[in-house]
C-alpha cells in the first residue's frame, strides 16, 4: 500500500516531518492522496496546510505538523527547534486551513461534490505527548505524536469516523476531482528529546539511501557486503531479508550475538507478516531449534565445535519445508570457519541457495577465525552514515577508507583517568547526562574489560532477562563491547578499563568508539588508548578533554 503524494518531492520543515509523511504514505491505501504544503488565501488571511489526506470512503484530514520539541504550557503552545523557542498556534492553523480548504472547493468550478467530510489534526512527530493529554480544540484522538507514527493512518481514519454532523465521506471519483482542483497549488515551505528524534530521523533517511545497493545487487545470489561501523549494514541486512520474504522465499536472518538477534527480531516484528523472515535469531539457536541439546554458557567447546557439527548432521534429515531458500547473516565476521558448513546445510540447495553476508573485518573481536567457505561477490560500503562527523572522526584511523557522511554534532568528550578508575568516572558522567535531561533509554555505559557491576547483577538473572533491559526505559543500559556490536545508542559512555585480550584490543576499542550515534564520552588512560588505537585516536581524544 502506498498513497500518491503531491508534489513528488516536497520540501519538509524537518527530518521528523519527512519521516512522518513517508511512513503515513506507505501505510495508506493506493487510492488515498497526500498533499504537502498547500497554501490558501481568501483575501483576509494567507495560510499553508502542512498536510492534507484525501481518503476515499473515509474523509479529508487537514494535519498541522510541528517538528522539534512541542509543549503546551498555561494554555500557550511552544516549539523549540534549531535553538529557537517560539510561540505557535497549531490548532488554530489546522482549523483555519480546514475551513479554507472547504471554502476553496466550494468556489472551484471543477468541484461539484459539496462540502467533504473533514477533520483537523495536529502531528508532533518528534514529541511524545503525556497519556493524559488534552487541550482546547484538540482531544487526544486528534493528535498524533512520536509513538503514533507507525499507525498514523489508523489514527486519521478513527478521527474522521469520530467527527459529528459531517457529510458522507468522499468517493474515489471525489478524490480524483480533488486532485484536479488542488494539484499544482503546492509550494515548498521552508530541548533535547526533540533534537534526538530529529537526528534519528535524519540518520534513518541517510541509511535508507543504502537501499540503492540492494537494487543494484538484485539477481545476485551469493554476496558479501563489507563496510565499517556506521555504514548501515544491519539496516541493509533486515531490508534484504524483508525483500526476499516478500518475494515468497523462506528466509533465515541470523547473527552470532544475543543482543543483536533480539534487536533484529524486534525490527522484523514491525514488518507486515508476509515480509517477515521465517527465522530470526542466533546461528546457535537455529541448531537448538532443530533438536541439539542446550549446552552450558561456559562450555566454549560446545558452542564453537559440538553444536555446529551436530547441526550439519541434523540438517540432512530436515524436511525441505524446514530449510531455507535464502540466508542473510549480519556481523558475519563473528562466524568461525567450521560454522559455514552448517549454514550451507540449512539451505534447501546448498550449492546454489542464496547467501547474503554482511561483515566488517575491523570488528573481528573474538579469537575465532574464519571466512565463508564458498565464493561470494564482494561489495564495499564506504560511507559512515550513522555516527556524527565528530564521532566518526575519532575512530576514522581504525576504519580506513570510510568517509564520514553523518550529521555534524557536538564534540567527543574525554575523561583522562586510570583504567581502574574508568568505571567510576563513567558512572559520574552517566549520572551527569541523566541530570542534563538525557532519557535513560538513550544512554548506554559500555566497558572494554571487566563488566560493570550492574551488568553482572542483571546477567545473573539470565541472558534473556538481561537483554530485555536494553528495551526498558527505566534505566540506562550497561553492557560490554563484546555484546554490543551491531547495536547503538544516541549517547554512549565508554569505560576503557583495560583489555582481556591484547591481541584484540584495537578491534574492541574500535567497536566501543563507534556505538554512539550523537554523543560519545570516553573515560580511560590516554597512554593505554594511544598504545592500542594509535596516535590518531589519541590525538583526537586529547583535544576533547572533559575534565
């Protein structure tokens, strides 16, 4: 389902507004129409309607869209964006545009359907409204906030069904006539939580550009896509799996780490059922699902050797209905060479079945070695899209060949302290960020050697319970760089408290420095970081001392 949009390429007021409109467009039926930035004038006033939705059988919605941080204080609407705090009148604007639209149609020579069923709404796509929200002229059902974006079309339908004393909804022909009346009149228009939402929206839009590579690779069935941190590999892996499933193929989307597997599972759950892969999870859990007995977390031989070998044995007896047409692997550099036999055995056609591998050799932080045992066409990603330019610059020497294309941001902060003091210093920084207003769910505290005591405590309740805390909003996430590959947070405090394996220290530092999207604070020994990461990393951090 994708509605038509006029104009084809409108100019949006903010990235959040653009993502909102695009998400709405994808969830509306094909016969619906969106009009962006329509200006009306009746001689007394000149107004611009941010968004008009014309939906056959439902009605016409006029939506005033306000990006940035929006609040209602003592009866006064305020908006904070680009560092400017201004008074706004979103309800008045929406109401005025609704009536101007109706008056315009009433006077238009090509419109004969009479007054359409219409409703006004206000959308604040970067702001989360409180549950008890209500305002004069704007009930909660007339407002669309950040949490409503995935089902904005349903909210609009419900609003139009609630309006009283309104005419019948427009027919398909009425909407076609509306296009004739309005097409060509469109003209472009030029606090912390809102800023994060805007940056996330802009970041996601950049990442979606990578889908062009998948278009180019269509028809190739054995491919390895390589790229440094921030290049959007995980987004591409999910998108490739989605496309394959939508084509009717039985697809497995897998990785090594539990945290990334849960992230992938939650991403896939948001897709329409017919676009979801049949299996999403870790490589090892696939084998356990086949019947391999569960081993102990402390038994490395079980995970590294026994379970993969058992998977090969069991795969031959699997009915074809339980094997896959295509397998997509994220963070494939984590896979040992012996695991690939099991991967291929899971395909319905081990010789020709589709295999799409996403990897970054610079993030090979486990001692195991291995490359895919089949020939793959290799295609590189060379742009960092998800980290700010300042963060990407910090680890650029660890990811040679990558270009920083992300948004500009705030400077990286560095707290010079001993390795033994790193966790305590990181705790202080995290507390300060929370006091500044950073939401807990936007913040992670990562270590490079010994785990944070809070992580130890949470993992004692089991891995599933521990990883569930990544998606809970009551506290920041405590993790280790070993388990955080493929994941990110808007803000990361990295405690460089030493390295268990000096041979992998450089790779672990690279992973740790690249997990923050918007704000990175590094706590650790400058000399240790210089020895591990090199002069370039140390020099970048030395100019970012935070105290």
